C-alpha cells in the first residue's frame, strides 16, 4: 500500500485560517504566529519610533504588508524578512493580525540591502554581517557585489571587528564613525600601539585629516607640534622675567658658551686635532669629484605591474597613491577606466618593463 506523503508538502497554515502563498498577494496572519528574525542586521530598536508607528497603526491600521517566509523549524509559524518595525508597532497597538506577503527567496543579503537603504545601518552592524558571511565561506568580492559596495569598503568596514581597545573606544564614544578613518587609525595602532593609544586618550578630534597628520608624525614625515609648557615651566619663566633674565638662562648662569672669547681674545675651546685656519680632512665627505655609479642590470626603469581583478585584466597605477593602505589604483585594459580596489583581491599576472 503506497503512503500518501502529500501532507508533508503543505505550507504552514496560520491559525487565522487562510494560507499565505508566495504569489505576492497579501494575507492576514495573527501576530502570535510571526517571529522576528534573530539574525536581523539592524540591532538598534528605538522605543519612541515603535510607539509612533504603533499609534499610527492604532489609528489607521497597517497599510503596507510585511514580508515573511515559513519558519525553518516551527510548523505553522512565520519569520520576518522585512517589516519588523511594523510588526513591533502592531504589538504596541495590540492588534491581533497583520497583512503579510510570502517571499521564500528573501535572504540575509536582501535583508541588509533593504535596511541599509531605508535606515542606513551602523558601520558596526555592516561589519558584523560581513564577518559572518566570511566565516560562512563567502569571498570579499562576492560580498561586495551582493551589497552593491566597492571592494575597498569591505576591507575598511572590517577594521571595526576586533580593533584595538583605543580604536573601538573612539567608535563607541561617537568620536568617529567613518569606516575609512577607523581603518586608517587601526592601521596606525597596529604599528604604533602606545603612541596611538596616548593620542586617542588625549581627546583629540578624530577626522581623516587629523589621523593622516598623526600618521605623518609617527612615520617621521612631519615634526610633532611643540608641546604646551607645563605650569611649572610657566612659573619658572615668570620668575626669570621678574629678575631681568630670559627663559633658559637659569641653567647657563656662570658658564661660558662654547664659542665665547676670553679676555685675551682666544677661543675658549678648539676642535681637537686642528689649528687656526686649518680644517680636518673629511675624506669621502669632501666635495671633490666622484666616480659615476654603474647602472644596476636588474633595475626596472618603468615597471609595469599587470593584475587580474574580478576577472578583468588591469595595470596597477604605481605612480598614483591610494586613498588608504591595503588599496591599489588600477586601470582596466578593456577600456573600463580607473578604479581603486582591495589589493588582497588582485591576482598578479606579470611584472615587466613598461
């Protein structure tokens, strides 16, 4: 006798009666049979916003159906794709049911895109989602495509994950929420941990410009601004001023300068090994003619670095500085113009003479 297995193919039936079908038509389902998605990327819930929506629902009802799909483990239950605020507002308004449409093809990428366009997800929420998809085996390039973001955005937003404590504090305190700036600050913190921590704790404004200046100082490209004098130094200077002296003279009283003359007009000090009118032989440091250096046979005068990015051939613009570490400026060989991409996603094909 053949078994009838057709019942196993039936969709969950809401306790309200009608069956919601994935045909785009709205059906009414009891709130008790609907659950929010525990993996909802938008983690912030605003009680005032929910109450405002709830009051509108109480007065006018839910005008736009929410999107749901069958619950993966609970028969007869539904899980929300899109519309959690309307669901929470309906709970606030104490209504019994709500209009829904079924979309079984709605995935977590769709959920992020909807929330990003409607609410502008916080960078940390995007970072947590990207990390989750990487842990699931997705590649950065594929994640960027599904989210409609450039490749460098994925690299930058990931700087928020497991960042040094001082960098995380800057973000959590609201001093900086730009993924690009946080990415650059984290890169500095990994190379100069003590200096960056001290800078962050100083309360300095955290902007693209200030972080770039900090990087120049730490890398020796720019001198640090002179520190403000301490109260003790100010007091010392005031004392000297009252005594008719000048700052810095306290330590030099009773001492000759190295170039000071004696009463007989003789130099107090003289360089060892030299006489008046003579200079020490500086050997190779002299300004005499030098031999011309031989050219390096292994040197490349005009290097041409060819790479492959996202299945397209491109040349790296070695004379163009990228906007941040970890990125490359490239020019597509198919005439697609220039782009700035994640260096880690580029496959090197050839290095040749340009």
